[in-house]
């Protein structure tokens, strides 16, 4: 964001930018910590690295080195570019060895990699299938019949094969098995990691999107399975969603099951097998016995011919889920049939992430499932992230902003803790007036809820009963900025969870009754995706968190969702907008964030049109309402991007009026004050904005954390280098 803010500044600042662009970048530190107590060999690491404008133009012009300066095998691609074509965010893959609990520091350096992987990944495209060879594993992905993958086997003569992996989804009374894919594509190809994508339907108005990440030299595959509801009715029951893996001749005889905070549970499969069910976030059932435990989300089956296992990220948080293991097969239920059916709203989607592994007996470390629950994480130095200006709103944990960076991290921890204990009524209706339907729950957990937050108080009546925030004020964005300023891996996970919820549950992926609404996000409501309380609201639309998540992870689906919102807003600007100031302001910010990530000028043009309409509808000095502050900040974003003279004139009048109101002015006015302070160098404006930022209360739940968190990051990112 600050790079755009420099556009209208004086010539001396522009010369500073030019000098920065001409300079090569120094080695960029990337911290890696093995936190699961498992030794890892040639383990894959995918990390996204921001770069300043002009520093790198070719993704192949950088490589990773270890602590001794030795080059590591590197694969890289550009996620986003600056307006001059140089790389803004670079997605980097490498592999490294880690001892249990070891901490290492790698560096990204200039120069093409001279170190090729010893056993590169091979993907061969044939008319009927894709053939994948990771070295230790071989399998295929068929084009004309469905299988997530098939013929999975350990390299070596006579090794037994498992699969094909099937998938089924029951919607109401309509059972569905995954139909042959409409498309099988290699969407990212490289010697270290390749992503394969399957798109198709279950044949019952539910679609699937399945993404496979395969890694050179590894015995596991990471899978992201997304289903989307296109059923025309408002709701449909969802009794079961599953992946089924036949085990063929592997015939395991024992199992190991991960338990949170305890030793894994082990036992003999026997003739009946074992079933493990996570009923809610506090109660599980293993082999028919209920207990107050949380299943970690991984299960491993061992036999004389080898071991096979599944590790599902956020297993207990995304309850109800289950495993059913037998000697002849393993089923992973993304919605457990042991629970009452889910209530799926039209247009809702859900992504589950898992890793599947197959190895010779004792070919992987014991309890490797714990290491496979989440990808290995690399932390880019927060000071570097802020210095590049590649993430709008990012601040360094030093100088003027150091105290706020610490406060934001602490507030994020409080927010997550509060999310774990808030009581709410899971009655399944917008209004829960009937005591007979009362279903008390604790914590923001469950398949539709994980990643969101709800309003405080049991059966609050914000909208309906127990309204979910739908990440109001863009909690995802505030979490991403708190992570970027701290490097805290817990905040990275929280950002990803929030983004997945926003992309899956909070976006209208389908609505046959009103197709013009498709692509937009839902405003807050009691059941996330209900239309009973109204449709899209221009005053509740955000894309910055999705864009930031795309930058930090390379998840294309986050950018696709942000683009779908921007496309809706682009179409909407041509119609009548008679809204309050924030219904002009938030669309401007949302559109500019997507323009920044894509370079698509349609979004910049639409933002400019919203700005013109907003300035005409809401003069800068005729109202003191806080919503005018949202429009003012949006016009600041627009002025930074374009130098729009009308926006500058409007802002000057608005800031003068806000300063005249002094202590009576709402805090949401002060990002605009900070922006004008940066543009003009006015110390009085700067001090007023910083004074407000220093007294922000980030609270301990979703709304104050998101509102005041984003305000604080905005102000400090504008002013930290001007004091």
C-alpha cells in the first residue's frame, strides 16, 4: 500500500524509490521450526516471499541457501507483480532436513539456482491419464473415469497397490458418487512440487474441486477437496461426504490414531476394524466408546507389506468427521454419517485438507501423521515484509509501530481464545424461539463455523439468533497483518482458517433464484449463508484478507473469490447505488485490492466510478457520521493509486472538518487523517492520527479486533516512517 501512497508524493521521494529499485536485494531470512518432534528428510517447504518494486523480474533469478550458504534445490513462480512488471510476491519451493524440534534459518538470494533436485518429480501426460512418479511413489490420475488417484504403490517390484480413491456425497435423498471429471489439469508444474486439479460433479447438483500437491522424493500427497452446493432450494440436508480408499493386498493388521494432548491410541484392526468419530469439539468416539477427547486428525494402518495413513487438518475443529478403518479399506468422512445431517445452504462450499501417505513397513517415522497435519511453515522476517511495501498495511515490529505490533499479536491471541469458549445455540434456524430446539454449543467450531466468529452472548439477537460475524470488517486481513508483523505460526494458521471460511462459506457460489448475486459475499447473519435476512450489502464487502492470504500462501482459490467479488462490484457500479457512505467506500477498497493483485484495470476503473458517486452523494463536511470515515479512507486508497485530484480535494475538506471536531470525531476518521499527514507532511495531522492509534482498544472478540486492528495497521503503515 505504501508503494502506491508514494505515487503522488514529491520528487525527492520518487528519487528514493528509483534508488531502491535499482539495488539488488540482500539475502532474505526464512525461519523454519520443526515443531512436531519428528525427524524430516528432504521435507518440502513452500513459502511466499515479498519483494520490493524493481528487485526481481524473473522468478528463476532467485534461489534458497542454507545456513552455510550452500544452495538448495529451488522452484519458484511469481504470484503478483508490481506495475513495472517486477515481482511483488514470489512463491518458493525447496526441501530440507530437520531434526526433531530443530530451528533453521534459510535465505532467499539473487541468482538462478545451480542445484537441481537429485530425484526430480516426473509427471507424464497421456490421453487417458496423468502418470506421477515422485521416486518413492507411483500413481496415476485418470481423465475419463473418476478417482482422486489410482494405482498408488511404493516403488519396487511386487509392491501392492492401493486405490482407486473414490468419493461420494449424499444430498437429501440423492446419493451421489463423483462423476468422471470435466477437466484434469496440471495447474502448476515443477521438479519439486506439482499441483494437479480435477473439476467435476457428484451428479446431484453438488460439484467437486480436488487439488493434489505431489512432491519430489516424498511418500505422501496433499489433497484439498472442495464441494459446492448448486441445489436450487434454500437448504438441503447433507448426511455424508466421504473419500474411500480400498487397500487391496496391503491388508494392515493394526492402527495408530492421533489424540490431542495424549499418546496415540493403538490397537488391532481385527475382523471388525475400528471407527473413530469426532462428534463435536469436545467429544469423540473410538471403537464405540465415547470420551471427552479431541482426535488429532490422523490415522495410520500398519501391516507386513507397509503402512498407509490419512492426516486431516483441523479435524476436531471441523466436526463432525470420522475415520472407518478395516483391513480391506480406509474411509475418511468429511461429514460423518454417525451425526445428524448437515444443513447446507444454496451456494455454500467447503474445503477439507488432508495428506495421504503410503510407505514400506517402518519406511516413515512413527506417528508421521502428526507432521503431516499441516505443511511445514517458513517465516519471512517481519521487518523485511514491511520494508518491501508488498503487503498493504504491513508494519515492522520496531520503532513507532513496535507497541502496536505487540498489542495486535496479544489481541489476536485473545480473539482466538474467546472464539474457543463463546457459548451459542446451534438450533439450526434464523430465530431460535422454540426451547425444544435448543442445542447449546461452546466455541466457534463445526464444519460451517470454523474460521468465523459469532457475536458475544448466548442467543444474541444482532441478526436473528446467535449471529455469525462472517468475518465482518475483514478479520482475515487483520489476522494476516498481525501474522506478518510477528511471524507467529499460530496466526498464520488462523489467517488460513479465516480465509477458507470467507472463500467457502461467505461467498455466494450459486443462487439460481437471483443469479446476479453470484460471486458476492454474504453479510453477517445467524446461519452464514441464509438469504432470509437479505442479500448482498455493499457496506459489508471485503477482499483484502483474501488477497493477503493469496500473497502469503499462493492459494489461487482465495484470489478467485476476491475476483468474483470485484466482478460483482464492477457490474453493480453501473446501477443505482443509494447507500450510506460506507456502501460507496468498502467497494472502492475491495476493488483496489484486487486491482493491486491482478493489474486488471477494470477494477481500477470501477473503483474510480464508485469514488465519483460517493463524493457526489456525500459531501465531505455535511455529516459527522462514522460511516463517512470509511468513504474517506477509500478515497485515500484511490488517491494513492491514481493521484485523483477530486479525491484529494474531498479529503482535504473532510480532514479539516474532522480535526475541527477533535475528540468528538470517531476513530474511523483517522486513517484518512494519517494519509493526508503522509502526503503533506503535516505534523499536526500526524500526531493526531498516532494519538488515536495509541489508544485503540482491540478487545477480545471478532468485531473490535477487526475494526480497531485494521485501523491501527493502516495508520502505522502510513506513518511509521515519517515520525
